C-alpha cells in the first residue's frame, strides 16, 4: 500500500516500484512455500532485499534517515528468511 501511495504522489517513483516488486516477490515466496517449491528462500531474500533497499533509499532521499529503524527492518527480514529456510 505504501508503494502504491508513493507511486501516485512522488515525481520519481523508482523506489516505490522497487518496493512494489519486492513485495510481489515476497508474496510469491509465500505461495511457493505453501506449494513446497524449492526456490521460496531465494524469492524471500530478493523480496526482502528490495523492500529494505527501497526503504533505505526513501529515508536518504527524504532527509529523515533513522538507522535504528532500518536495522530493525533488516533484522526482521532476516528472521523471515530464516523462517522460510527452516520450514
């Protein structure tokens, strides 16, 4: 939802497109995980990486970069990816 809103309001929608693509990859990872496909971990890694990279780029662009927020986001993403790997 954040990516769609940003695509409508920003003049440079590239980070929003990146975030939307990451979200789509993460959703595909969930579907593949349910279907017991072997590449769900890769999709989760790419999706979380895209979302985190877009969030970092947005923070840098807006001038309100909070490192703690991004460290927590990356840590939660890594936990999610580990969860895909284990299950």
